[in-house]
C-alpha cells in the first residue's frame, strides 16, 4: 500500500478527483479524503486530497490526480518510506 497526497487549486477539483478515483478503482470512500488547506492572510480555496492505494494502481491513480489538476506532494509506502 502507498499513501498519496496532492494539492489542488480548489476544493471542487479535489472532490472531483476523489470521486473519479473511487469510481475508477472501486475504492471504499473511507480510503480517500479531501480537506481545505490552511491559509494565512489571503483567502484560499486550495484543498488537499490524501488516500491509500494498492501498489498495482498507484501509477494510474497518480495520472488521475494530475489530469484533475492536482500536484502530487507525497508518495510514501504505508510504513512511511518515500518513493
């Protein structure tokens, strides 16, 4: 298992990517979450998507994230080792 996290320019694109990942890979919706990124003085609608994925679908999941406008920021195995 791998943990992937990606930033998105807005909540809507992050949620759209989440829906597509769940649908395309038949994932349990508890495996992937979306949260707003903390912001300072400027208002921001940026969001982060994070989830756990089987090794066999990681490359395809990364492609979905990128096609949806996300920027991958974390790719580690579920024991905390970087890719």
